[in-house]
C-alpha cells in the first residue's frame, strides 16, 4: 500500500500577502502582492501566486539542474525536449507554446502562469521532474508513471471548444491526470474550468498513485474537482494515497471530491458550492465529499458548504472526522443534506468517528445513519442546528417511490450501532432525533440536549424485542411507538466510480 503523507511546510507568508517562492539566480525576490481574500485558508494564500515566481532571468532556484537550457518558441522547445536527459532544466521565455512531452527527470520552468503559456505537458517515466511558473491549457498535465513530480505555481485552465452540434458528445478533459506508479506534490497551484459542454476533471487518478496537495484551488469545473477511483467496490490491490492541506475545492459539478478505495487525509480544506452535472450528466451527483468503496479518511478542519446534494457521504468506508484541538472542527452547513453514513463495517475493524462537528441549516436531514453493514459509529460533541424542511425521497412502510418534506436533526436507521456522547439538537423543523426500528447492540446516548423547539427523541416502528439505545440521566426520555408517525428518508443517490 502506498503511504499517506500529511505535512505542513513553510513557504507562503501567512495572511493576505503572498511572497513569491523560488527566486532566480540573481537572488531578487518579487514584491509582495495581495492575495484574493477568497483564496485565503488557514491563514495562507492558496492557488497560483498573483506575482511572478522570481525577478531573475531563470526561475531555477531550489531545483536540482544538471543543465539549464534557455528556450524561446514552440519549435525550440520541442527540439530541446526530444534530446533532453534527466536533470535538464528547460527555462522558458515569456511566450505561448504548444504541448510538449518531457522525458523522465526533465523540468520545465517559467516566470509565471500569466507570462508563460503551454498547451499541455506529458511527463514520461523517471523521477524528479519540476513544473513551475506555467499556465497550462486544455491538454493539461499527464503524469505517466513519473515519481516525485513537483507542480508549483502552475495554473491549469481547461477551456475545451464547445461541440459543433448538440448531437456531438461532449469532450472529456483532465487538468492533472496520473497513471499508476506516479507520485506528485502540487503546491500553490490552480486548476480551473469554463462553462463549456464537456466533462472536466480537476485531478483524476486510479490505483497506485501518491498525491500531496498544498495551498491549491480547484474550481469552476464542469465535472469533479478531485476524483480518485480504484474501482466501484472494495478490494483495491494498490489503493491511491491522497493528502490535501490548506486547499479550496469550489464551484465544481457532480462531486467536489470523490474517492473510491483510497487512503486520504484532509487538513484545513474547504469544499464549497458543488452543483449537479449538466448536459449528458444532467442531474448527476452534486455532493461535496464522497468517500466510498472501502476508503479510509482522516479529516480535520474540514468545511463543506452549499452542496446541491449531500455535504458528506461515507459509504462502505472508515473515517475519522474532526478532533478536540483548535482548528480541527468540522463544519457541514447549508447542504441539501448534511452528512450520511452507511454500510460502515464492510471490512473488519471499519468504523466512523465524528468529533467537534457542527451542522447548520442543512435541508432535509442534518445527519443520517443507515445501511446493511453494522460497523460502529461514534459521535463526540456534535451540534445539529436549524435543519429545514425540504422535499426528498422517502420510504413509507419500507416502500420507495414517494417524496415528502423532511427536516430531521438526526435519522438513525437499519439497526446500526451508534455511540453518541454530546449531541446538541436545536431548531430542527421535523424530528429532533428519529430512530426507526431497533438499534444495534452496544448503542448508547449520553449528554443529549434539545432546545429551540426540539422536543423529543422518537423510536418508531418499535417491536417487542427491538433494542433501544442505552441512556443515562443526561438524556431526555426516548419515546417508543409501534406505528410510523414519520416517513423515513431514503439514502442519498451516490455517484459511482464510472461516470
């Protein structure tokens, strides 16, 4: 299994000023430039720097260059790349260039994404290539088994031409694509798209890759921001590894971030305003973060807001969200549904843990628990506030095909096992905490508070012999009823690994 790397590196100045990194041989630094406030996260500026990488003639500082070749013009670049050996640094003069294929270990360096434009870059094998200070076009960056790649101060902008007619299928384009065996560190870079009828991936990979992302912005794509898919089902032989730190994934379609069979860590990440697909993908997805197919996720400082489907879906996977230290809180707010956790326990030892989390003004359901598998779900210090009524698919007496308004703080289905210690429910429109049927063995409720109109905990469809959650004096009485006063919401529609 590939390793997970979660590292905090110095490099960018904190706050709203950005100092360009990697200065040229003359040692002159670019002057500080104000960061777009929308790109500030964790006190640092994410995305491609707003100033040049350096003020020198060649921005090669910090790159191990056995040889430096100055290039101006597409023909010169193609000839130089064809004969370059590992360790060669190709320094590009400000200009526009066609797509290029680089042998393993060759680096491509420019002054800034605004000054140096290249249609696309393919890295073939080897290790240690650096891409810096470039604006990359719709051909994107393809990493074909190259290890230890560094992408720094690069803006990949996907602007495919529209189809010639409505009958022509939309194109599929990828900002950064990794083949098996590749590894990359993406730093202070941006991947963005345009509203053209196409399927656009910000970053896409499958099995056997190792990806570290720091201070990046992935935005405005007609498709998923980050998509790592090692099959739809559990059993990936070589899971991809993903680490994302101080980065923003916003205004994308289908999925902000979707991982299948992946080992992932997130630290101070925003996933914002994910919409559903258009055109041939019309109505597909819309969830902020999907964790599926026996993935493993650890996340702190995560915010997921304003998704047009669920905020976070964890399916057949293990996850730990949040922690008790400053900056580790989880905020899942204003989504069509907040968090849904199902089928935890698909593999032995799988569990879901949530700590120091707030759910505010989600629609339909704040938190939903369900699924056929019966792994353990644990909550500490969680608040669900202001869940509003919204029409959503529901089951009536177990039968699908209905739609009704739901506005529940927490929905507990399918006899799953949950241990909840510290749950504040306030201002939820319909049920505060709804349990349908029995619960799993070992389930418990402690330190539950109801306020803002939330009045009771209901366990409906209860039959003699069904288990109730263990409670103590800190928990309001659980009202058990044999009928079904509340229709039960269905699980949200998940995206699959194959679009």
